[in-house]
C-alpha cells in the first residue's frame, strides 16, 4: 500500500490530481489546515477562480465566538 505524507498530498492538490489509493496519518488533515491557513486559506470559487484569504482574528472575535467576551 502506498503512503502519502502531507507534502505529497499538497503537491497533488496543487497539481490538480487525485492519488489513487493509499493511506496517510490521521493528523495530516490538521497539518494541511495549519499550512493552508498559516499563509491564508486558498479555495476555488464556483467560477473556477482561485482565491486566497488571510483571516485575521482578534482576541475580541475569539471571545465573542466562545461566548466569553470581556466588556
């Protein structure tokens, strides 16, 4: 069975091909998200255009989202 590490899966995604079979570690998804969101999240719009967003989250937004906003 073929093993796909995070770098190989990122390359497959970038080159627009899908690995046929194999396995990876369960935390590959966490690594993938850390890599993608560290530089901004890249996604494809319904029109096929690649868009990169670099989310900036403040402590106040985190507090609001968690229900623990300080006044």
